[in-house]
C-alpha cells in the first residue's frame, strides 16, 4: 500500500448521496446557534423532561436570567462553570448560560465521590458550581472550601415537574427537595433575575466551550479543551449524517456530562432546533414508556442501554418503531446484540465511534446501511470516517509508519472535530499527537472499502459501558486499604457492560480481609463504574525483572477464567 491510500479516502464511496464530502467549518459559536434556533422555532419544545415540556423561548429566557446572575457574580470570558447534575433541564440551562458569558462549561460525572470532585474542581479552577441538591449535601459541601468555587447554585431533579413526581417516576423514587444553607437556588434566580442584554458576551467559534475530562496515562484525568467550533462541527455532522430535520427529536439515553450526550444529544438538538427527551437518569422501563409517548426518531448511546431495554419486563409489548435513526458507540458491540434488538423491536442499531478528544464521532455507519463484520476478529465495523475527518492506521511502535489495508495499527485522526489541547498539561498534549494526528490508542483494521474495525486497545484502559477506567486509579484506591500489599487491575469481558473491573491482590503478612470487604471499601470511595466487581487473592503478583507487574499475564489469566466460568 502506498501512503496515498488513506489520502484517497476510499470510504467516500460509501457516503449517502445527501452527505457532502466536506462540511463548511462553523462560523458561529454554540451560543449563537442556540439563539438562532430559539428565534426560528420559539414555540417548539426544546426539552421534554418526563411528561413536562419546555419551549425554546422558555429555555432561552431561563438561560438569560442565569447568565445575568453569572454576570453579577463576575463570571467573565474564559472562566469555568462546573455542572454537576444528571440529565435534567438545569444542565442545559447552566451550559448555555455559561456560553453566553463566554465561560467554559465543565461537565462533571454525578457518580463522583468527594476525592474525585475535589480533583476536578481544583484542576479546572471552576468559579461557579451548579449542582443537584442531593449531590451538594452528599458530596460537594465538604469539598468546596478547598476549591476556588465562589458561588454554588443548587437545584432539584423535581423542579419543572408536578407534585407527586417522586412517586410517579421510578428513577425519581426517594427524591425530595432539600433546604440548604450557603447556596443559591436556581429556580429563585430564574424568578428573581431579569434578563440583561449586557450579560451576553460575544463568542467566537474558537473560544473554549468545554473542559471535558478523560483519563490519561498517568491515571490523572485530563481536561480536553473543546472549542465551540469542535462541538458545533460535530453537531452538524450528526445533523447531516442522520438527516435530522424539523420532524425529528432526540432521545437522551447518554449522560449529558459524557461527550456522547454533550454533542450527540444536547448540542445536536440545540443546533437543529428539535426537542430533546431526557429523564434524569437512564431507567429501561421509563425509557420504553417515553419512547412510546414522545416518538423520538434519533438516539445514540452505549450498547448497554439497548441491552437493558431488551431485558426490561413488558418490553415485548412496547412500540419502538419511531426510533429508526438509532446509533450506538462508546463500547464494543457484538453483532448478535444488534440482531436480537432488531428482531425484537424492528430497529437496527447502527455503529458509531468517537472519543472525548474527538467530540464524539470520527466514524459512523452510513444511515440506512448495515455494518460489515471483520472475519478475522468478529468485530462489527465502527463505520467510515465522517466528513472532514482524515483517518489512518499507524505503526504501534512507530507512528510515522502507515499500516497497509487489512493489517492492524493504531488509529489516528485529525480534523475540525479534534480537541485543541489538554488543560494545563502540555507534555500530555504533545504525547497525544504525531504530525498533527491525534493518536487514539485504539488498535484497528481498515478494509479496502474504507470501513474501520476496532479490534484491540493499545492502552490498558478498561471500557465499562462506555466509561473509561484507568487501572492505576483503582489500584491506588486498593493500596489505601491497610491490608493490601500489592494490587493490579485489569478488564475482563462482561456480557452487559462490555468489560468489568477485576483486581488481583496480595495481602500483607499477617493481614486478613475478604474480597467483599475490599470491594465495599472501593465502592464507598469511587464512582460506581470504577470499583472492582471481582477480586482474586494471590500470594504474590507476577512481575518483570525490573519489578513491574505483568499486567498482560494477569489479564490473560482473568479472561481465561472468565470464559471458563
């Protein structure tokens, strides 16, 4: 293969006739594009939250009130506003208010415990925190005195909903409004703060829109700096690739704090001016009910949400026929799962691929076509590169060498969707790129037609339902237990999550602890997707001559045992 094979872009032949080979670069910010939608379709639903609707005009008014309050607090262009909620309307209100002030939004995982929240708030230098009342009470209150956060806005998942919502909706069970000191209530801000035109700061496509955190080779999460142009471009990729028009609506199964939800749900709906259906957090039976009620046409989420919907009681009686523009990414997809889902609901799940650093998609299966399967690995294709994406496979040891068709290499990409840099981490940024291409760490194969297949991972990262878990972070937590001498963490296959976390542990002499106790120790201190589900005790962990754990040997041992089980 000559180096020109990737440059010739054989995948363009697979594009639908309505998808241009290149899309124009954004000339406006996400704040501008949202305001255009609010002017164009003011009375259309912007948000469908359970059974409640909020129009684009109403949403814009609430955003303007919060932006005015941000202005009174001295939130300036370039400041950071952290958002610590589930899939609630308040996430979007805070996001657009931050953008109207020219501030960067920092989406935070609502599963964070105190140590994780402390790191993210301090690393980003957030000036304002918008969070759910329960997360303030349980997590943020103790952390905030050690951060640069000057103002905290609290809100409830019950806001915008009628009385009795906590009893009506299964994923709000146990929710209640709290009376908190030291915070400002978001609904009070909206009621009491009139919009102020001077609060709107001009924003350009190249301004920073978000710091979206992703794990790195050191185990410390890194803030990927995403510009308005990055996000707006890929929102337009979604709109064009899936042909999202005025009759469409978006079903929000992915978390809004995650790049998939941020771009493939929130940004897409805002740019296209179509409704976004959200419901606090994913619950399969509520998801099925809302699909029948609202008849959304498009969604993108981890394969685990589709597996959960298939297994939900009564799912065989649900009508999902509206959801024809259905995509899944974030975790490997077994061809058998897409077959089962289509057989049950008549809906084909298209594959899609992206990363935090690429603002969601670099690759997608063309809408209305079926993903081919790699004969050698059995992997379902992630599709072909989207418009403006330059993609190639490079040597695992030498990224300056391109890999021929049909051979494995590290997937590298460049284009207007790729992030700018890691926040205050220049060395990490330099390592992530080679000659302008972002090195993903994923090992892939490309066929002669330009379809790509992810077959392995270069990094040791564990992929749990689309969430990335770095082994060292789990190991560091295990080492905090007084009985642990050595710990090594690997990912093992899981039919539901894709992968799950397993730890190998050697105890200190004379110490005794059960696997259940160690799992609970981690569970109490880590986000739910991170803590190990399995622990195996060894007298001593295998090591190289230099003292490094033989993680590959442990991974092979764990996977062999898992397959035998």
